[in-house]
C-alpha cells in the first residue's frame, strides 16, 4: 500500500515551472528521501502534498484520500520555515500543539515528558524557545511534529542546524518510527544522512524526476567502473589487461578503472595469474557522487 502517490503533478509560478510532471509512489512503513539541489522543487512538492498550495495539474493521494483533508490528524509536517512561538516555554509549546492535534491532557503529559527525555530537552522544559540554541529549537520542532504519533511524517530539511551527536539522535528516532510502521518523508541536502536512512530515494532537478528507487537499484544502474586492489609484486602489467582503461596509485592500493564492458571478475582472474592479491573491492559510488553526476548531466 502507498502512503503517498503523485501522478503527473505540475506547478507553475508565472513563467517558472517549479514542478514538472512529477510522479512517485511512497510505500507505507518506509523512509523516503526527497533529494535535489536548491530550487529543484522539493519544498513546492511537499507544500502541495500538505494542501498549502494546489497543483496546476495532476493528482496527489495521501493516506488513501485525494488531499490531506480528513486525514490531517494522521500527518505530521515540519516545514523548512520553522513555526515555534519564541516567547512560549518548551513544555507549553508542546502542550499547545498537541491539543491542536486533538490529544487529551491525560495523554499529553506523559508524552511530553517522554519526548523531552528522548531528545535531550528535559532540563529545558521551562525555558523560553528564544533562549534555546538553534539545534535545540530544531529538536523541539521535530517533537511538535511527532508528538501526536502521526502515521505519516513529512520533514523539510530536518537535519539543518544539528551537530553530529544530534544528527545520530534524530536518525535513531526516525528509524524507530519506521520500525513502528510509520512512513517518513524528508527532504535534505545531506547525502550522507540520506544514504544511511533511506529505503527509497527520489532525486529531482528543475522540477523533473531524475531517478528514483532503492539505493541498491540506483547504484545498479550507475556504472561501477573502478576497483580498489592491493597487490604483492610488480603492477606494470595491469594496464595491459584488456578490461583495464587506466590505473592510479592511492597509497598502498591501486584504483583500477575498467573499460565500459570490463568485468571485475575477469580482472580478478587476470591479477591472480600474475601476483598475489591482498585485497580486491569494487568501488561503490556514494550517493553524493551519484547526486552530483546526475545533476551535472541533467544541466548539460
């Protein structure tokens, strides 16, 4: 079952087509990364999902409904522009937003305590929002989004302003929510976090879908043309092998670039015939490398 589906969605602002025929399926119980450079159309798409703005054409279905109306209490949304009341105290902010989501006081009190403890804000419960650091405000905004236990969380740049410790904290919470059957959709520029977290990835640029699928599926369509190897003995013969396009030294290891139809297994056999192979590993492209290469290719 899909928690969210987009079918040929388009949105224009004057002469600018911010989202251009975008289609995607977000399965229930998954973490879905929505990636793209600045101005790609990520935030515009999330705002259309939340019915803040309407698409010019196409169809959006959320939790089995044509819009979020009727299911809004099942959705938690954290916009890129944070919306906390700076003069309110932390506990009061959570009580206010929890009440807006229809939570009863008897449920709110223990949930507020649990969440503040989970994100390390228990000692700041009676501080004003304006007195919190940027990272603490970011965590509070996340709790505001999640406190009503929504089935779908939509997070626009959730890692902004977080230090490495709190990045890991947020990552662990999101994984825990997925294990509980929740669906998490988030946009980010932080490829490393997307690579660690996501079950599925959608990359858009200039409003168009460039690629989507699991990270393994995306990598399988991306050429793995390099091998990292450590050899004992002379290495001059390597560049003469028919499947090798080039070779560079990387410390004690060699980075061997294969021809377009070069097979890593053929290379391994060719190496073993000549020298002892101490290590041999296909160089899997990182999500950052794939992202940069695909966006550059789309711009060309």
